[in-house]
C-alpha cells in the first residue's frame, strides 16, 4: 500500500489487517485516504483483523464505502468512518 492510500483495492485472506499505515518516520503515511476498498481478513488469527489500521498519532481517512467480511470492522477503534 502506498503512502497515498488505497482506492478500489482488494485484500483477501490477509494474516492480520487488510490495509495498514505505519509511521516509520514522523509524518510518513499520515493523512492517508482509503476509499472503495474490499477486505477479507478471513486468514487472520491476530488481534487486529480490521480492514484499515492506523498507527497511533497518524490520522487517516476511511470512507464509508469500504467493506469488510470475516473481520472485526472496517477500521480499528478510534478511526472515524464516513
């Protein structure tokens, strides 16, 4: 996933989250946008299993048109979806 975010991407049988952002350096991946993505983390066994996951302190935008099956939700707790 690029730092620009994802649009109309598909993840299937991921081992944890469908899409993730990480701040390896201050500011990297912040303000990423996710739109129209379809996630199926059915292969995940970890604590995550969200469609979109954000590192703390790194805001992302998750549009309401993202979907997830077999997971815990479209975005990890605390990330607004809309």
